[in-house]
């Protein structure tokens, strides 16, 4: 599934997740924009999750999308700031980043 961000039809501000009103102009009309790529801004590893049985490490990153908004994506492996990723949404609704 493709990741969608939302662009205000009045002022063009692009945000994620969707909002009721644009924080820049107060507009309430949005258009959906598909985003397929981004670059890693920050990354971290979650080593322990409460209630997870033997889940292993989870790699997460703040990714600046090609449209501008920053999203938090799950990664298959550790990545460095500046690395390019493709973005997708998996069957459970998680944003997933894959090395390009």
C-alpha cells in the first residue's frame, strides 16, 4: 500500500498525519499525495518491548519524505542519517522503509 500525505488545497502546506484544519491558514480541504521515497533523518533501535516474546530488535527511523513531512518508519536493518529509503505501508498499517 502506498503512503499518503495530505496537502492543504488553500496554501499548499503538506502534513502527516491528516488534520481537521491546516495550522498555517485554517483551511479544511485536503488533497492526498502519494509518497514513495525519503531520507533517514534519525534512527534508533528498540531492544526490548513489554509483552513481546522473543521479538528481537526493532529498527525505527524518522524519515523526511520527498513531499516534506517527517514520518516514523520501521526498517529491516540499521540505517544512517542521509540514507535513501523507499516508503510503503504494510498490511498492518505500519510505515516501512526499505534501503534504496
